[in-house]
């Protein structure tokens, strides 16, 4: 967890995390969304891949895995067919979907966070459309999390976030490591 602690606590609009396979970046992102889902009010989230058919075996599976590993299954209803996870306590939800057609996200009222898995598969405009379309007044902060492998040195993400950091983003270049972040334990620690 020390490697991801600052990213976990960060409330900046953009969090960009690059890492190798097995570095824990997707596991961390899933846990952060689940934690926010449980503790924030009126806050929905999207977990996206560029191609919708890849969601079930990636972001949706990672979220379900985190729920089981953190022993928080009783906190959620999982809608397999819709690839949606709903927090029982407050009704917040995470929808896993593809961004094959960014126009299907014309207005996304109530969405406070978007996780772009394999973010280098997205075009710059795909991601910035979500900045424009996250609408509605809400006490929860807005955040776009970009996770990706470090194997695309010429990507626009590397240039915009790591080389220049044009958007005042929180950036983390991560080496291989294993993590364990518990939403229940983190919530208890934050209340102290």
C-alpha cells in the first residue's frame, strides 16, 4: 500500500498510474472505486475499457475479485447481466461498459468517477468528453483514473501526463509490486 497511498488519498481530477503487468494498478483502482462507492453520497462511477466486449473479463472481474478479497460481499448487489455493482447502503453504483461510442454518454448526471482501464487504448478526446459530461452538483469530488501498462512510450498519455503534466494530474509510475488495500480498514483508519 505505501506505493499507492498518495494516489488513494488524492482528490485531483486526473490520476494517471502506469505500471507493469502485476503491479497492482488495476487492483488499486478497483478498491478505490469500491471504497468511494461505500462512503460517498450520491456518487456513481463508471469503469471503462475502450471496447465493451472486454469489460466482463477485466474491470468487472477485477471489481468482483476485490469485493471477495476484501470480504465485503454483503455490502453489494452484483448485476451480472448489466455488469453493474450497487452499494446496498446508499444505492451508489459502478457500471462497467465500453467506450466504443463516446456519444452514448451525452449526460452522465451523478457520476463522480471514471476509471479508464488500459487508458492508452483511448483517444485524448474520448477521455476529455467525460470531463465535459460529468454533470450535477454533488459534494463528492470528480476524478478520472487512468491505468495502463508502461509499454507504449509514444502514447499521448505519456506525453501529456508524464512528460509535461499538462493537467496538474497526480501521476504514479509504478514498478511491480503486490498491494492490499482494504476499504473497511481504510474507513476505520480515517475515522480515528
